[in-house]
């Protein structure tokens, strides 16, 4: 019996000792990651580096445009590959325009307009491969987005990153952390449209468009109209705030079709210097390249997640879970109607020429549709390529960019589509 | 429910075997407990089943359990217990160290920072040290209560691609959960 009492007393003491430490016991968590410290450079120094260079191997490919039998292919933030495409079966990588901070271009009359970080640069390319900068409009894109939402003075740009490992203590309730991610990636899909003669063919995800002697640019929230009647001396005529998360601009006749992460907006440019909002069509929060013809607009909605890795859902377009093609009747702009929705895998860039609609559908490849009846698209052919994301359709040739290569297909006979050339990178 | 079954299985098996083996110097034992883990962020249920051998007053075995604190894990541990004194009631010390295996559950998936699934989860160290009292309840069976300190580590990596970022970034998280644990159960 004495033993029991001893044991009970000992146990009680032990419990009291342990219990007294309860209040001292804290959980802890650490987070280890790489810190990207921006390398900042004066824009004036960056401008001095804009020049032609020897052809370079294509690493990462961004947006592309066609101009006078040349393919201008952007390596994001580095420059522009100039590819001679006179022989579509054997394109030649001829030269490189060193243009840091470049994501978008448009060309007309041998004058190239490009973004250079927050500036708009005008470059004469008449004597290619020699190029010369003729005008720079400073801070034309004041809402230029940098990684991790860094911002810099309008006279500077972030040109690179110093990377350093770091460890920080973290709240134990880490799952409740809030993270704000805003903006959009300067992505790279295209379709085709042009009215102005001698202007480049840009695509459905371009942020630049040329129409009626005007260059229109969109940044994440601003639409700008620049008068380019004097090609080498563009003048800003108007700037308008048009909402957040603007991604693309597509001109057709006297209208601009603007794609954002939340909808498509139509602006009237019958007065070119002063685009006016006409109507809009809202959709789920996803990425949405858009093209249009006389009566219909075609909008691809996709959830962006690189390499189809759903884990990385902080990528570019966040929040959406829709992958589809929407066909809209825009013949009456006061009453835009949804004609039909088509399920897709992960549709991105699209192009249309005549009754042929071409859609880059992510891992499914490139799809060629007979779009004679937009309410009843007929899939004629699917070409399996790795992550197709960009297409320009012109003169029966589809220029398709993918993660690893740039292809040209002849589709003038849609039942007998031929591969003309491949540029691997 | 399957974990409850796993927990009960050794109880049934050893209850039939124990009677004849308890007389041996070395014999099989099964220690089964329910308990509470109390720490900074929560008080959660836990259970454990240890199956092994007993030699005199020393027990050794392999334990498996459920740990619901923080990210739910399945601890797989090596268990040692030393009892003291003679009689029907005696104190003991125990030590329990091993690996906490991540349990893929809906509960866990809701806890990832920013709602993003990790690219990898590491099975991490877990351990428990404490004291207890056990009392014979007849036929070689013991009822016990114990209290102690429990440590659980947990680690995982998320890969996040930020808007406009030059590359994706790995975010590696390391947790150390420090808890006070109380248990009660039976040793067969």
C-alpha cells in the first residue's frame, strides 16, 4: 500500500513538472526560399544597347509577328530574332535586334514599335540588318509589371536578379497566409488580322495593334492611341484607363477587341484618336485571347498552368478553371450574344483566315476547324505538337509556335495539311 | 475507419496469445493507448498501438499510430519502456522515436499555404518521452496512464511560379511541433 502511495505521489510530481512546461512549449516553423534581389539599370544605358547583332540561337520564344516575308520572333526581355521566311520551306535566322525589356512589337512601313521595359521605342528597320532608334517615349507603360510586384523609378528598369537563399521564421499557422499576386504575363499567342497595308500581322495575344494610321497599345490597365501618320514620330493622342488585368488587343475594321482576365471589351475607333467603349462580355477569371471577323468574335478561355502542373496555380492567370472556346455574335454591338461554347483542353492562341479557324489547344496540339457555320464548328484536323500556344494564319500558311519549336503548316487544302518547315529551339 | 481496425487487430491477436506467453521470460506484448496532444495551436486526438516483447520490466516494440496535430501523420516508431518497483502498481519511463509518415487526406490538403499542393513532402522525425503509472488488472494485463513531451517535425516543398518571374521558386517549409501528451490504455 505504501508503494502505491509512493508511485501516486511520484506520478503526480512528474505530471506537475510536465504540465508546468506546457505554457513554454511553442511550435515553430521556418520557410526557406530564394530571394530575388533586382538588378536595376538606368533606361538611358539600356537604350544605348539597342542595336542589331549577329543571329542568335532561339532560347525562349515569346510573341511573333509577320512582316514582309520576315518572321520577327521575340525572346522576352532580350530582343528580336529576324528570320527570313521568303522560302517558307527553309526559313533562315538572319539577325538579331538586341532590345532588352522587349515583350511586344508591331511594324509598319519599315518602322518597328516595341516596348523596352516601361518605354516605347521606335526603330527604323529599313536597312536591315542595320537598325536605328529614332524615338523613345519614356514611361509609356507606367504600369510595367516586374516579378514579385517590384517597382522602380520611371527612369530605371529591372534587368536581372541576384539570387540568394534565405531562411525566415514563419507563423505556425502558415496555411492562413495571404498572398497577393497581381498582373499578367506578357504571354505569346497570336492570330491574324490587318487592314493597314505594309503593317505586320500580329496576333490574338498581342498588346500592340496598328489601324488607320494609329498604333494602339494596352498595358495592364491602360489603352493608348498613338498617331503614327509620321511613322518615325509617334505621338500619344490619348490614354484611357480601361480596367484591370488587360491582356490583349485585336483590331478589326473600326473596332478594337480587348481581352482581359475577366472579359472581352469592344472599343469603337471610328474616331481613331479617341477609342470609345461600346460593349463588353464578361466571363470567368481566365486568360482570353480574342479574334473577330465581320459578325463573330472567337474567345479562347484557358486556365494557365505551365507544364500542366496544377500545383503551380500562382501562374499568370489565377482563379479560373475554364477551358473553352466561346463564339460570340457581335453583328449587333448593342446586343452581343453567346452563340456557342466548345470545350477545349487548354486553348491559347487562335487565328482565322477565310472559313478556317486554327486553335492552339495546349497539350492536344493544333486544331484546324471548318468555321463556315460558327455555331457548328467542324474539327477537320488535329496536329499533335508539344504545347502549342501561338498561331498566325496568313496566305494559307499557319505559323505555329510551341514550347520547343516554330512550325509552318500549309493548310490551303484543309484535308491535306503539310508541314513546311520546323525551327527547333 | 481502417486505422481503427489496424489499431484493434493486435489487441485481439495478443489477448489470445498473452495468457500462455506471459509466463516466459521473454514474451510478446501489445500496448494500446488513446490520448490527447496539447500544443500551441490545438488539442487533438491521438492513438497508438505498440507491439513487441517484454523482458522482465523492460518493453521494446514497434509502434504505429495517428497524430492529428498540425499536418496529419502516421508515426512509425521504436518504443522502449522501463518499469520500476514491484507490486501491482508501478511507475515507468518510456521513449518512442521514429518517423512520421505524411497521410494524404482532405484535411491536410486544405492546410497548404496559398492552397497549393506541395511538390514533395518529407517523412520527418517524431519522438515522445514521458512517465506513467501502470496497474495490473489481472491475467497479466496492465492499465496505464502516462504523460510526456512529444515532438513532431514536418517538412514539405512548394514550387511557385510568380507572375513575370524569371524562374519558379522552391519554398521549403520546416515545422517543429512541441506538444504535451497524455495517454491511457492497456498493455496485454
